[in-house]
C-alpha cells in the first residue's frame, strides 16, 4: 500500500527547530503500544482518578510513574507571577516523568488530572525494576526522559531564577554549577536587563547581596556556596552513615561514571561522590569528535549526563556537591569523610577524582579567576564573549577543541603555547582545523606575563620567549587549559603517590601485575587522570573505569571468602 502523502505545512507556520526536543513529539512524548502497556501494567496497579487529582507536586522526591489509559494528565510549571502554567498534557498511551525518576532528587514540575482518568500507577522502586527488566520500554522511556530534561532547560521551565551581573565571578560560578548539573534556570543580568531593577526592589534585594538565586519555594538564596545551592534545590541524595557500600567511587568524570555504570549493572551496591558536577575535567570542553560511536561528535557534558542517568538506571546513587575530605583506610570497611561533615562506609574504593588545570604564575591571576579567566569552554562561557577576541592557553586537545568551538562565536581566538608547535600534544584533526581557520592565530614560544583590569579582566600581555618582545591584547576572557594537577589531597598519606602527586598503581605501587589499577592499599583502586601513567583521553578513562570493576569483584570475593 502506498503511503499517504504528507500534509503540506502552511507557509505562515514557523519552521520546525530540529534542536528543540518539543518539536520531536515522537521521541519526547512517545506513545506506548498496547502490548508494552500490558507488560508495564504487571509492575503497577490500575487506578481511576477524578478530575483535579494531584499525582505529584514540584519538590517531591521518589515520585511514581504514570501511564494514561484514558483521560489526561497535565504537567504544570509556575509562571513569573507564580500562577500554574500547563506545559504539557499527556493523553492515552503517554507517560509522565523525566530523568529525576532515576534518582532521589526533587521533581521540577507538578502533575494533575485535567479530567476523570484511568491510569497505571507504578511505584518508584517498581519503575526502576521495570526499566531494567523490559529493555524496549526502558529504551523508549530513557530517551524521552533525557529529551524532556533538555526541553525544560531550553524553555526555562521548572527553573530557578539567578539574578546578578552576567560577568561577575560568583554569578558565573553559580550559573556554571546549574548548567553542569542540568538544572533549568533563568539568568537575569542586572547589567543588561532593563527590568532587573524593579525585580530587585520587588524582592527587597540589595545590590551588595548579588548574586542571588530564587528557588522553587520562592526563597532568596544570597550568594550561596555550591553546596548550599545543591541542598536548597534538592540535588543531594541522603547518605546513610551506617550503610556499608560494596564500592564507593570518588569522582564523576568519565572514569568514575564508567566504573559506576559497570559496578551497578553487575549488582554491586554503588555510591558516587562528586564535589561539583558529573563530567569532571572532561565536562569543561564543548565537543569531542573522535570518540567511538559518535561520528558527528558529542559534547562532553552530554556524554557525562547520559552516563549519569545510565548509572542511576542500574541503581547507582550519586551524591552531588559532596566533596571527599579524607579517608580512613586503616581498617575495614573504609570510612570516607566528607567536607560537609558526613561520612560513608565501603568495602572497596575507586579513586577517580581526576585532575584540574594548572594556574599560571602571573601577578593578579587569582583576582581574575571567574572574572575573565575560565577553565571551561562551553556554550555558557562562549555567551560571555560573543563577538569579542579571546585567548586560549594550552596545546592539548582540550585547548584545541576550545579554540575551534570559540572561533565560531567570537571575533578571533589567540592560542598561546610555550612550545614550538602543536604536533607533539594535539590530535591532527584539530591542528588541521586550527590552521584552516582565519579566525584563529597560533602564538608559539609565547607566554602570558601580565594581566590588567578592574573588576574583571580587560587586557593581557603576551611575551615572546625567543625575542623578549611583549604585546598587549585587549581581551576580557582567557581560557586556561594547561597541564594537570591531581586531586589527591584528600587521600592524606593513605596511598603511595608519585613525585607529582598522582596515584601509583600495579607494580609501581608495590603490587603485582594481576591488577593494573590496584593501589598500595588492597581494596582501593585508581582510574583515569588521577592515576600515574594513565593516558589523558576520555576514551582511555572510560576504558579504565569499566575494566576496574572486574578487579573489584575479585577483591570482594576474596574478602568474603576469607570471612565465611
């Protein structure tokens, strides 16, 4: 049978935006087949509800999953006047929810029936069991949930409000934290938004108190720390100090997330501790194009976000904005102490705390951190310097990816490296693009020698190492992506480290060749950038994180065999 011709789209209709998930109805708001609904029904109960029944409310945790049999469910946000705003109506064969169903975070929206309805209610724990047991349903639901969260972010729905100067260091810090944790938010720039003054007066906010965040309960958080913001927004999941996990992973970069996915999928009780946001140092780059399986490329933040949801689908627990302060490795189980004051216990530990970019030894450098000096080059940072000239410091892949990305949005990119070229440190495909771009200039054998500005960076002095000649560039944004300083201070003498502070593993740590990732302390493993001798690539980190799980299994089996 010939397919029916498509109905022509009226000429006056706005064009479809392929990047907007709400335009992709079939994937973002799919309908389950009758056979899929019948299988899903075995995990829940059928209920008849009157019009106006509240199914869940914004701020609730561990909400249930609903499939509409007949009737309709409204998904509700609040508008700027705190009035209910219907953002979606689910009808027969559609289902509720987004990625927070896979964790214990607060839900971003509310739901109620708009008419008498019949639904299938699946309790939160049973929903997770269904998603794992029914692979085809789980795939449909997972894809829809991820796209729905992207839609909420794009349309600023279920969002908190961030008010402050867009270029202010603390405003940038808070916006970066919200962005990297995929939290919908709306930024009101007091330097550019003509309505900002009235908003501040209405909320009784003084200029000296900026930036502020207004949360879902309309509380005003005045320049909160990242941890305070995470707690206020319900990011953090409760850690039971009496519970002993099979494995705790410290760090949610590519290596840590890979370890969490494989450990949880193989039945290990898994907790991930992350100080800021999933993605680690990899989450600070705009796009990776040579990662296997993504021929058109994928942003590192998107890769981390998918891995986080994947780990949670298998039952891993993620504690965000919970930074490791110390570990007591003198007894079993190991006791991990957190900077917030809590602690967690585990039979095995994976150190995946990664590394951070080094700072430049330049006067006034710390004064401009966050106020012109950045360690990430994502769309958020690019928006701060659109149409301006910028500097990228570094000759590795992260610096190359940043330069190529920024060149499409800024007036010009100046790459500054101390070496004679890029061939020894950067992938060839990036070098080709840099050489081909008229908007990128490469300055070799050059270093930053001075920074100038007032409340934020205004100009940078470059000096040629060969000639000693200096040049001042009027740039207000500089992206520093050099070297690697390991995040190992919290280990406090527990493990053997090399001269630069990276964790020694395998034979170098005094062990055997049986485990490449075993440290000097049995039961503690190290993977990714924090491990001495590791290859500093995303694919390598993911590989190490997945492979180490077999070592963890062997360790746990040997311990339990000895204790039985």
